[in-house]
C-alpha cells in the first residue's frame, strides 16, 4: 500500500519548485507556510505557478498537502491586534488554498494567555465559526499541542469540545503531532490505547494528518522540542508503529524534524519507507 510521506518545505521559489523538490526527496506530500511563519503577508498571487504545481501534484500522484498557519496566529489572544491578524491570516490563507483544492490547513489552536482554558476554547470555537462561514475545498485541522505555556489543545478533550462547538463536520479535523502528544503526556508505546482514546473522545474520522517527529524531552515535559527520528525520547519502534498502524497508514505523514537540509529529509523519508515496508512485509 502506498504511503504519503513528506516534510515541511520552504515556499521560497514558488509552488511548482516546491513540488519538484519534494519529488527529488522521495516525498509524495508536504507542508509549507503560505506566509512568513512569524507574521507578514502572503506571497503575491501567481496563478500560473499554482496551476503548474497542481498539474505536477496530479502527475506524481501526491496525497493531500498539509499547509501550516503562521505561529503568531492566536485566536485565543487578548490583544485586539493579535485577534485581528488571526482573522485576516486564516481568511487569506484559505482563499489562496482554493487554488490547491483538497488540501489541509493545519493550525495551532492558540494560547489563552492567562484568560483561562474555558475562555480560550470559546474564543477558538467562535473564530472557527467565522472562518468556516463559506464553502471551502480545504479542511481546517486543529493540531494537538504539547501544552507549553497556556496552549489550548494538549488533550483530546479540549479539541473535541472545539469541534463540537463549531459543528461543521466536513470542514474541521485534527492533525496529530507525535512530539506534541508525547510531551503532553501520552505514551506512544501504547499507540492502540491512544487511538482508542482518540476515537472515544474525538472520533477517528476526524484524524486527517500526522506530524511525525521525535522529541528531545521525556514524556510529559510540555516544552515542544522536536528531534530527528529515532534520536529522541520516542524512538524508532513507536515512530514506525504510528507509520504502519492500520488505522493511520492512509494519512499524510509530515516530518518537522530539525534537519538542516532537504537532503536530510530525503534520507529520513527513505529510511521511513524502508522500515515500514520491512515491518508490513513481516506482518503479512
Ligand atoms: Fe505545528
Ligand atoms: Fe507539528
Ligand atoms: Zn512542535
């Protein structure tokens, strides 16, 4: 069975170039920022470039892409300017993604900055209702968070409450980040248990993408420090169990490991494909 594996790439030279680079590294999905991750505006619209990218994605049979919202986007913030940016950024990003239909748009739900988890959840829910008030070809994904500072979304219950509040089944889902859930306290040695819990609390039909990362920190550290696959506290066994799990392996897997070059990602992706083929052939 075909697996969709890729990494987070820079959009520097445009979309078509990004697809070409992904192909070179053996990827058949990828993630990217539509704008500077620390804020700023989206790159100028280049319809021709997007059209060419789309043709190549089809030609090379890519799985869905997983675009990433800027880190500074915080719909649970307290400052007027922060909230205004969140509205503008997601609206513009979703407009742009209409040129790459069928993509995912992943975002960090937000930090309540001392206003309390309940207010945070309410702000994020109201925000998503505004953002999803029109027909879109993109599914917006809430990312599972490590629980650093006042981050909302470090347990399945919080994400489930937001999804229930928004009540827009087809336009909302979840992206599970292995580093984040490990640092939030979930034990990846028991992936079956985690998925059962996910299913009971959120529903596995909402799980649309995986961020496949190792972690520099022990379980429950809540610091959010990614590590190269196999070199952190999660380790190869659990990473491969996630990648080859029958309830997960159809999903797009995105690496956000601290690689310095795209060649590095190519090597990690090749190793993942090799290890997963080996494990899957032994299970037959
Ligand atoms: Fe993220
Ligand atoms: Fe992530
Ligand atoms: Zn992270």
